[in-house]
């Protein structure tokens, strides 16, 4: 009876025992790399740093070609508010600053700083360690976190310092540390929690001090019992059990999504277009937390990260600690991948990762996983798109509560306004809908296409608006110039007429005087003549 | 007498409404033509004159006045045409000329003689220069209308394709690449079967 009621509840989404709506449970795909300790990747012969590795504005290079840089030295400074600087990940000489392929599905390049390592690995020590962070001013700490180039290492690379504001309007009560692995095959966060528990918890403590939060939660899924044990033990050792607790959640994808995790833990849903801090919560990835520890307590900027290197073309999948800027080709060669003709490289995880066009892309701050897959296995998983049968499975699994079937239909038909009415932009592109679709419709591809087109249309509109303004101003200016010319012409004409009139008047007056004189003269002449005649008459 | 009441009532009602309408038409009077404003807002504002009118606004006026069909805006493409047809309530008509890739003008400065003729021709004021000085085009503002090509006496202006920017890159329509891949896969399977 109760079982039946539970089932009804689940089907109707009333009081669901799951933390967030929707989501899927993957079978048998876990732990391809789990359990082995993190391997440090050796120094490659070239490190390439693209000038934009975060969400926001690109950085500006501050080094020149030929200059020697040290490990941890800032090589590109932040521009604008939503931006964090980039640091060299080893000591060496800047070889070139030009366009280089970056891990982006377009295969387009971005200005990148290439550094030839000198093998000395000399460290720039301009950032002094602040082990007693609780006695440091929070403004300075926040500036330090920005200066160290920290961006969310879970994959979204949102500048970390932006979140860490102590805002009176939205006081932060809870800091959630995201120890859910964001994608099924990746285990970099799992392994990091086992190996660097102390650093991660110290990082959490720094964040809690910065935003003045009372409560810290470390969220871990129940498929990582070893990580839970380690974290609980470390918390006890550090004496933080009063303020920080470890919460174990049932494994479900995409629980690692920020909104989903917060909903799963607090039961509060972040409003559409809102931020976690609007409901008094901030969340941070465990990798970011460790990087915060490094930046504050050790004075080390973000120059390396943990990456899961996996996929069916990799003989032995492994978690590696990799310097940012290392080429993916070099990384895969370290794990025994030699031939690249027959494999495809996915940057990210199996659900949300993007297919790379080339292996010569550098590792960036966003790289949480590199998957090398045989072409055949990708093609085997590929199916032709069939018509939608309206089964509703996609709506069932959508963690954002959208209706993917309708959204995809509208995007397909280029009805982007309708798609926006169905909240296209609340889609987090987790891929759960495409994963369950029995008709193999690439739903997320349609949403990405739709989002891109909407952005394009908005850009075109803005450009058209600007062009209209310029054109109208030009027309107004031309009209004004014309009017001024007309006015000048009119004035000139008037002046000319006036002058002509004056001249004519003068002429007339002169004529008049002349004629009077002439008349007088004539008269005189007449008189003279008359006189003469008289005289002559007299004479005769 | 009672049969006249309704007549009075309606006469008074008609008077009140009539006065109300008269006042409304005076106080809520809209300047300009709202229909042509709407159409103008849809046009891409390249001011290129390919529609046969000197700019986007005159074309919008002409369409609003039903003087010309909706399919003459080449840079606007099919989307703009459909939107205008929707507003005008007419059947969509295919655009006769082919849609072109977005371009901007570029002046080869070595050859420019500084005659300022192109500056005068530019409908959006995006050419900078002075008499006897090199001119140059502000590519960010250029609408690619090609109106500067004609007056240039030394033909030193080229139309160049705008480079694809990383931040403007958008995902292509799904299915195209996949379809090609699926085709090749099918072909290989068929070969294997044979």
C-alpha cells in the first residue's frame, strides 16, 4: 500500500524523495578511473595559454615575445570586471603571442601566449602566503583570489571572486561545496577529495569567512563512500564539525549542476535568471576550494588542475595533475595514446563534453576531463534521428523542468520567440533529454542552435538600431547643411538684391542729379545760346 | 410619447461617444505612420538601396503604403521578408536575388587619393578621412551596402568577408553534419554487407 503511494508520489512529483526534479541514473559507467592516485604530468616542450579561459572579458597580454617569465607570474591581466588574470605555469621564455586553436567546438583560434619551458621551474614569489587568513581583511583576501586567476574549476569557469561578496541585501547563510562529480566518467573531484581533504576544507573555511556564512555543507554522492569517510575524518581532525557537515546524496545526474545541487540540499529553487546568492547560498567546486587554499595559504596562483583522462581509446585511464597550457596531444601520449587517426577527442565529460577538431588544443581552466574515443564506438552509439513519438521521457528527466520536445520543435522550425516562451534559456544543456530519447533526437543540439540564433538575432537588431541612428543623424546633418546653405544663399541673395537696389537707387539719384545738372546746363546753355543769339542779334 | 425614450437615449449616447472619440483623436493623436515604423524596425538598416529606394525608411514607407511588394530587402533575407509579410497580412514572396555573405568595405590606403567622394556616399558615416588624406573605414560600423564603390575614382575599395569571431560563433543546425556522417556510415555498412 505504502509502496504504491510512494510510486504515485514519484510519478506525480509530489514530495519527491529525489533532491531535484528530473535527472537520470547511469548504469555501470562509474569509476573508470576511480581509486588510483593522481599522477603528475611531466613538463611538455611548449605551454600555450589562451587569453580567455573564463566566462567574461578576455585578458590582455602583459609580456612580450622573448621575455623570460617565472612560474606563477602574471602574463595576461584582467580587463573589465568579469575577468581574471592568467599566469605562466612554468618558467621559460615567451616564444610567440598569436592565434592558437583552443578547446572550443568551433575549431576557431584565439590569441594565446606560448611559453617555451626552460626546465628550471623557477617560481615567482610575489604573492606572499597568508596562512592566518582569519586575521586578513576580506577585501584583501578577495583581491588575492581574483589576482590568483581563480575561476570555477567544475567546468563553468565563472570568476570565483565575483561570488564571494559580503552583500547586506543578500546575506549568505550556507556555503555548499560541490563534491558531486559533474559527469559520470570523471573522477577528478573524487580523487582530489581523497588526497587533498585538508586543503579543500581549509578553502571552504576561507570562503565561509569571506561571506560570513554560518553553515558549510560538503555534498558528496553515495557512490563515493571512501571520499565521505575521508572528509568526515578530516572535519573531525580539524574540529569544524559544528559548522561544516558532509551530506550524502543519492547518485543522480546532473546533481553536480549548481542549481540542481542547491535544490537538492536546501529544497529551494533558484528563480529563473537569478543567482544562488539571491536565496542566501553560494556553491563552489572542491577543485576551486583547493585552488583557493593554494592562492591564500600558499600564495600560489592557479597554474595547474586535476584532469580525468579517460575514454575507450585510453589503455589506462588516470587522473592527472596537469599544468595549464599543456597540449592534449602530449597529455594523451603520456597515457599511451599514440595514433590519432582513429580517435575522436572529447573535451569535458561524456554527457556535456564537446568534440574537438584537433588534438593540438591546450588544457585550460575549464578542462575537467579529456576523453579519447575510438571513432567506431562513437559511430556505434550514433543513431539517425527519428520522429518524436511524444513519450514525454525528456520532460520527465529534465532537471530544469522544461518541455524539451516542444522546445526542440520550435528551435527546429526557427520559431525562437516561442522557444523563449518555453524558457529556452533555462536549459542547462545537461544532455539528459538526448540521453533518454527513444527516437535519438539530438535535443540539446537544437537548444544550442536556438540559443546561438537568438543571440545572433539580438546582435543584428542592436547593429541595425545603431545603423539607423547613424543614418538618421547623417540625414539630419545633411538636411541641416542644406538648410544652412539655403539660408546663406537667401541672405546672399537678399544682400545682393539690396546692394543692387542701393546701386540702382544711387544710380537713379545720380542720374537725377545729373539730369538736373544737365537740365540746368542745358538751360544755361540755352540761356547762353539765347544770350548769344541776343547778342548776335544785337550785334547784327 | 414613451416610444421616443429609446430614441433620446441613443441620441444622447451617440453624442457622448462622438464627443469622446473626437477628443481622443485629438489628444491621443499619433505622429507618423505606426505601420511604416514597425516595418522600419524589422529592416536591417544597411541603407544599401538594393530595394530601389534610397534607404530603409523610404522602403518601409513604400511597403506600408502598399506601393511595393515585401520581397525586395536582399540583406534582410527570408526572415525579414516573412516578418514584414506577417505585419502586412500578405502572402510571403520569395526574394529573387540570392542571399550574400556578410561583407564590409575595405580601402586600400596606398591607392587612395583622398578625394572624399566615398565619405559623402556612406549612408552611416563610417568612413574617416579628409581631403588629400588617406580614408579608412570603421569596419565595426560598416553595413556592407557597397554604396562607396561607385563614386571611388581609383577603385581602391574592396568588399571583404567579415571574419567569423569566436564570441559570435553559434552552433550550426543539427542534422547537417550528422546526416553526412550517417550517410557515410550507412554506405560503409552496405559495402560490408556486399
